C-alpha cells in the first residue's frame, strides 16, 4: 500500500518545483523530503526524480503519481473537514500563504490570536508571491492564501475556489525630502511623468500596476531601480535615488529623508482570503477569515514617524 506522507512529499515537489521549496512548504528538511521520495521509488519500483542541472525533474510516471496523490489528498481533506465540522471547533494543521507585507504587517498578530484561542489548531505560515499563492491553493499545496489585487488588475477567480475580502490597503507616493513634490499635499497621476521610479521586478503585482497606471496617464515609466522588498525600496528613496509607490501595510514609520505625498485618486490594493470550495465548511477556515478581518483595522493604520 502506498504511504500517504510519501505521496504528499511527491505532490509538494510537483507543485513547488524543487525539493528545497517542497521541504519549506511542508515544514521538513530537504533531506527528509528526499528520503520520503526515495522510499516511494523503492515502494513503487519506479524512478520518480531525475537530476537536471542542480535541480531535479519529475519523470512522466512521477507526474501521473502526483496527480493521483492530489486526488487522494483532496479526499483526506474532505474527511478532515467533516470531522472538524462535527467537532465544531478549529483543529488540525492549517497552512497559510501570504505575500511579504501581509506576512510582516498582518499575519503575526493573527497567528498569535489563533494560537491563543484554539490550542488544537496548528496554523503555519509560508511567505509566497501573490501571483503564485492562488495557484498553490487550487493545487492543494496550502489551505488558505492572503493575496491582493489592484483597481486596474483584478484578482482572477479560478474555478473551485472561494474568497472573502479582508480590507483595502492605501498606497502613497514616497519621495526624497529635497524632491519638488515633497511640499505638495496631493498629486494627480498625470503629474508623474519624467520621474525616476523605484519598484518591484516585472511579474510582481505592484510592478505591473505601476506600469499600467503610468501608461494610462500618458507616461512611459523610467524604472531605474528594482528590488523585492518594500524596506529596500524605501531605503533607495531615502538615498535620493528616485520615487516609489508603496502600500501602507507592513511599511512601518518612514525614515528621515523620505516624505509621503498623497495621490488623487489614491491607489488602493484589495486584500482577500482565498481557499478551496471543498474546505469552506471547515471551522479553521471560517475562524481564520474572521480573525484576519478583525485584525485588519490595526494592521492598516496609517504609520507615522
């Protein structure tokens, strides 16, 4: 009989692409995941992973077995959901994916609250880019994702998933203290042409929003510096190297040398919780969404110096 935990390890590698990423998602070491898959290979008398450069790739047999694993894990999830529903209280493991600023500015207090209220619930966080998290939920790699979209880039809604709004995160233009915009109380988007922009790399939701917004206002953006994390972007603004549009969630107080200027209309990104429809009855999902919404007002409060 095939071992479910070994199938879970193979499924994680198929979803995340590498043994290391699968291990991080499962909370194991890469060595433990490799051992699980080696045992599964012996169990099935089948080669499942092949070396490819510094990584691995799944064989055709592994892809077939991973698809079967996904079906089995969905059945297990339904059984666990039914048991938890009968108990009427959140319990078991709940894996949550969140993008960087939500993982920093919202999830710590949410997870602490859940742990205090529900000792039988083992909620675990993994930081994931927002454009990946919805797909991870759909594939069964995580139970719930905190993700976001923007007014001109709505969040796709894949079949089989449900979502609930958490709140709206406002976004400000940050400029160096000596910048001509530093003395303005508000700006319109049409005034943003000719600036040197600091932003996230292509493929990130914030990057795509910035490019679309400036082009819609008639400007081709000059993207001079790109970095993953908002604190890095803010540090580049503080050094006088350009301007940036930064959401407030997880931003913290601004350093000296950085001035916040409002845009009119103000950019807004909307935060959502997303989960599989089959898990909608699970008390842990409902309670996590409730706690996310309860903690949002404090998390989204306007940071001051």
